[in-house]
């Protein structure tokens, strides 16, 4: 019974078929299946994707999209590609847990906050390190605190979620 169900799924998705022979409906069904599967594993594996993402999270998101695309376009075997996506999110979860418990790994994976203003004085080193112009800084102040004068700010950091 399970074997018959698997054969039907293979036929619907065009698995085992040469990529050039996969029809539009099969490709659309693959897309729906991969979208649903990816949504499930992301929701189960990493709540971080739903919040402000760090570079660490963004890279995993891009890689996951690239891997899952291979299952859609048939350039890689379907089930092993799904497994690769699960492994990738599992590694992401593991690295996030390690970073949570180890400050040094957290800094390595996610970066550090960079001081931009201290006691009203713009910190040139932090601005250079972050490639932030004074115009960018003023815009950020306006958006975050409705201020336009750095001299009125005690402390301002570029947080690692934005780096």
C-alpha cells in the first residue's frame, strides 16, 4: 500500500523522469510540495527566520532556497534533496544553540555590536568599520528616535542583527 502511494507521488511529481520531459503541471506540483515542505521544516527548525535575521540566518536562508530549488527543477534527486534541507536547518539550529551557550561562538557566527555614538560624539572608527556615512547615521537616528542631532544621543550601536 505504501509502495503504491509512493508510485503515485512519483508519477504526480514526475520523479525519475528526465528533466526535459517534466510537464508544467508536474513542475507546479513540485513547487507546491517543496514550498510546503520547506515551510514546515523552517517553522519547526528555526524561529529565527521569522524575526530579525543576522547574516548567519540570511546565508542559511539563501542556501536552503538554493538546495530546495534543485528538487523543484529536478537537477538533484528529490528525497535526498529534502533530506539535505532538513540537515541544513538542523545544523543551523545546532549552531544557534552553540552560539547561545558560548559567547565567543555567538560573536563568530553573528558578529558584534559596533559603537557609533558615545556621549554625543560620533565614533569614527565604528562608522568606518560598519561603512556607515554620517547621512546614514542621521537617517537611522531619525527612524529610530526622531532625533537628527547626534550630540543629543548618549549611546548608539549598530546591532549585530543589522550587520
